[in-house]
C-alpha cells in the first residue's frame, strides 16, 4: 500500500484516538474511575445546579467533624465545607454532610457521591497520583502519635516491644507504625480494625497496650474515653501528617474554587479581617483589602464566583483563626496549641498566595 493511501486509511482511527484522549477546555475535568475509564465531570456547575454542596466527613471526631446530640455538625473539617457553601451560595448551611469511614472515603470522591472530601486526610504522593485526588491547601499540620495508659510504664516506642497496638485500616497509620518499629528493630502485635470506633473501644477495653493515630485524633478521642486523665500521648512522633481537603483529580476549576476558599480563610486572618469586623473593612482604601473583599477588581469571576466571595466566607464562617479557636482552641476540651498551624507571620506554616 502506498504511504498516502495508508494515511487516509488510518485517519479515522487517529481522529478517534485523539478525541478520546483529549478533554474539553474551561471548567470541565477528566477523572479516572475505578476501572480506569475517563469520566468527564464539571463539579462546580453540578453543585450550583443542585443548590447544595455534598461534603464527605468523618462525623465521629470531635474538633474536626462531629455530630452533636442535636444532629448538628461541628469541627474544622465541617467549617471548611461551610466556607465553600458560603462562597457558592452566600449560605453556609447549603451543605449535605456524608459520614465516611477511612476505607470508603476515596471511592466516594472518585465516583461523584461527594463533591469534596474534608475528612482529616493526609496529603501523600500516592494519594495525589495513583488514588486520583487533587488536594487543596493544608488546613491542619499534624503528626502521628501513640496513646497508652498512664500506669502502663510505657514511655517510648521501644517500650512497646511485643505489645499489642491498635490502629485503623485504610489510613497511613499502619505503614507509619510498621516503618518506625522496623527502624528501631522492635517487634509488636498489630491489631487492626476498619471502624475507628471499634479501634478505640478495643483500646479502652484494655485489649491493646497502645493505640496509634494522628496526634490531633488521639487528643480528640481521649476526651471520649471513660477516664481521659488515665491516658497519655507519648512525645515521640511517628510521621508528619499534613491534613487537607481533596477533590477528584482533573476537575481544574473546582479544585481552584476549594483551594482559594481555604486561602481566603488564611488571608483574612493575615489581614486582620474577621466575622465581626468584615463590614467595617468594606470601606477600606487599601488596594489589597479592596481586591480581597471584591470591592475592586474581578478576581471572583475567574473562579466562577462573585467577586465578593471571600467577604461572604468571612461573614458567615470567619477567618482561619476563628475556626481554629472555636473547634480546637484553648476554650475547647481539646485545648490544642496552634503551633505549626499559626500564620507564617507568627512562626507557623500557614501562608496564602497574593490575591491579585
């Protein structure tokens, strides 16, 4: 066959292949489902058409996401969802929360059951690639620890030799624990459960000598034990755990929306704008503040939002400092020092790119 004839013959197949691999421009993203097939998705438009955000949370971790006896959700992860809803609808209550365990959370995001995952989830390389997630900025810098009974005599990881340690499957804690104990040459007995409640209940019953999770989770769960004061968290850290919201991979504009909602919370605190004084800042002549609040420029339009989206977020949910204080701060049972979760101007790691 002549070369020209060959090219003509295969042209339809080339066109099909190119169109099958290419994605549309603009707000539409392509994400892979569990079978590897590319699924086209435009989450932002879907959420707006639905009139509410569907947010995946734990629902069982005080300070992060917890359902009270009145049926209302609270916690820093919950407030991230409420902030997204405020930006989209000027209504922080336009959210439906879905309780997800560690094992099912990623599938729920990949299949479109939820729009955003805000569930004390560690940002890791494998989750950013093979699992198919796009992470928003970190909302809580954490590290993995181990909790033991105060009267156990256990003071370090080495003291856990041949001891039973409870952990939850589907999390990074299993591998982190195994890695650290392997480094130390310390053998132990892993006791693994899928359900976090069973994990801590087993520890509370004395069937495990220790229980491992993110330190914030240990502090939170300790408050629910029969005698919290009888349990201590070891000083040793097993890992670094940057906790961040996530969306399905490839949905670029939706990822931008969630990303800049988080940055809005951080930038508002940096600028000194909070839920109590945001109205007063509306008349500011500072060009940075005017752009941030949307009284000048059109930054919101690039996200498919109104230009005053950040003002709506702060008005309804507050800035990052307000969110931290009411859920994890000194006036709460958890009483977690901000530490690394302070603004960069105060020695912490929280930093927002410019709003310009």
